[in-house]
C-alpha cells in the first residue's frame, strides 16, 4: 500500500475554501474555490483503500474512486483523469452537482467509522479541471468511421453521454434539442453557483470537435416528424428529460405571480447568459425587492431559494410538508441556503393563496407525519386549526416534474409508455416498443439525478451498438445468401 494513503487518522477532513455567505449572496459564482495540488493530494490520501469500496458501489456509474484517489495522492493526475473518465463522461460536472452526501461520500467507510468522509466530489472536480487546463482532455477519435447514423433527441446529460459513447464506436451522431443551447437542464435549470455554464460549454465543444453534429432549436413535430427522423437514422435515442411541472390544487392557485420553478430558473439563467428576458426585466420572474415563498423540498426548490437570495429578494421562505430528515434534496444544499439567509418552514403545506388579482400571501397549515405509506415515507397529515399566513409577492412552485405526452407530441401513438407517462423500455436493453428506438434518462426513470442520466445514456449507447452490429451482420448474411 503506498505510504501516501490511509491518512484518515492523522488528517482531518477538509473541503476547498468556501466563500463567505455574505459574499456568495452578491453573485452567482460557484461557492467553493478550487483545491490547490497539495490540498487535493492530502485529502485524497485520507482514503482507506478498503477492500469493499462502498463509495464505488453507491456511485450510479460505479466510478473507480479508490484508484483515482490513490493516483491523486501520488501526484499522478493524468492517470487519475483517465481512470475517472473511463466510467463517467462528465466527471467535472458530477464533481460539482452530484449529491455526494447521499451517494459516494455518504457511504464512505471512514465516514461510517466517524473520521469524516473523503472529499470525493471536490477531488473529482479538481482532477478534471486540471486535465482541461493541461490539455489532457481530448475529443473522441474513433478508430474507424461507420456508415450508420444515430439520432439523439435531447441534448441533456443522457443524450450527451450516449452521443460520446456512440461516436467512440464511429457512428454518425446527430443530437436534436429544442433549446437554442445544448446542455438541457445543465444550462437552463441549474444555477451558476452550482455549475458555471462555461463548464458545460467546453464539454459540448469537445463533442463537436469529436464529430458529433448538433441541431439546436429543433423540435420534433415542428421541424421534422418523428417518423421522418426514424427514416433518416438507423437508430433513435429518446433522451428528452421531463419538463412538465407538477401543479398544486388550492384556492387562489390561478392568481398572478404564482410561477413554476423552471420558468423562474430558466429566466435567471438566460439573463446570466446575456439573453433578452422580458419576463425578468418587467419583474414577473425577478425576485428583487420581493417577498418570496418557495413550495417544495427537493434540489430544485433549493436552486430557487438560493437564486432568489442572489437576485436581491426582501425575504425568502421555503415551505415543505415534511421535516428536514425527510427532505428529498441534498442536506448540504439546505445548509448552504440557511447560511445565505433562507428561512425554512418545516412540516407546513399550502392551503390557499390569497390576493385580489395577484398573490399577496400563502395560507398554510401545520403537518403531522403519520404512518409510513407504500414507499416507506411517513404520510403528511394536516393538523386541524393550525393555519397560519406567510406574506408573498412571488410564489414559486417546486413540486417536481412529470413527463410530457410523447406519443401525442411525436404523433406516434404506438410508442409505449408506463402508467406514469414515462417511456416504457426493456431495462436490459433500454429498447422501447418501436424497433430501433431506445430511451434513456429522466424520460425513462422520472425526474432524477444527472449521474443517473449519464449512466442510462452510456447503457443505451451500448445497446444501440449491439443492435446495429446485429443488424449489419444480418444484412451481410442476407447479401451473401
């Protein structure tokens, strides 16, 4: 065992420098500084190199974390990058936005032993950012070109991961996306303080250099029918994500200034990118000087409250019907939000929205957590007579997302979907009910994490390769006969 490792007893856990909350509130820059080489090596050396690496087991893409930590501790960064990128198409993005406290770091053996987890995410980010700076990250260069083409519908993490893997095999890959920039929610849904947009842009540029062809501003059904896309390509991957906002049924829910989370976040991100955003400029989707109430407890809700703080909100309050322990989002995000001045009303659910033409307050009621439901989570039960009010000039609904009706949008009723509206697939192959059509990411599993979308994209690409290989072999056999 290299002498640089197993230092968790002698060295305390340390993260990169975190910018003070009052400084963070004033801009949209990422909140952590970069690790310097010595600090990264020192923290990587805390890894126990355990025989059963639970960090790797609980990583959706099964990153070989102990090995690239060891290589980082030894100063062998280029090798560390090669190991890291072997299983993950976007390690620099996952290092920034993965909820490591619920995945790799939360299951670290030395964390369970009380020594504090290895700072896996920060080291992962450091490795790949360094690799980009030193020119070690190169475009995909297939050994040979193939004549078959694959159309990928959706330029988010699942689509981009699949595109890179397919291009690696030499396929002609075309990515179609409805937005004017490629990246999906990485660009328009996640705020800069978690993921600066140049990080996404350089990854997209790398795919372009590798021969992936992008078609931004392309909408299936408007610019070309789904049937025509299938004719154009030898295989199709549906990786559209889920964008349909869940709503809330309560008196007053139709009042003005009650908006979906994604509308608010897209407006903020577009403004940061320099776009003209009338709904932001006229104050509709701008929190500046206003009392903000966000409803929800997931990562999207945390993105909204922290964005509102940076826009100069007068106050920001988050209503969530369960308690802190039952939040679906990252615990770290809650901590950051509290540091930045967000107030949380735990065990509280909206009962009605009050106002004349526009919302002026939210009437909420206290919640008691009852017996567990079929999912194992305690059922929220309103407490009679517990109503209270929260003033609000802007209410943001962060209640989650459902899939759009793709069979209707694509005019393809034969495309099979589940009872939840997600695309039905054979999970062994990611194949849909249509020959040569595959699906991956949130449109299959429902709203989930970026790292799961990357895994799905990689698996779908492998299945598409197998499908096209078999198709080519069958054609060759038929021709020979």
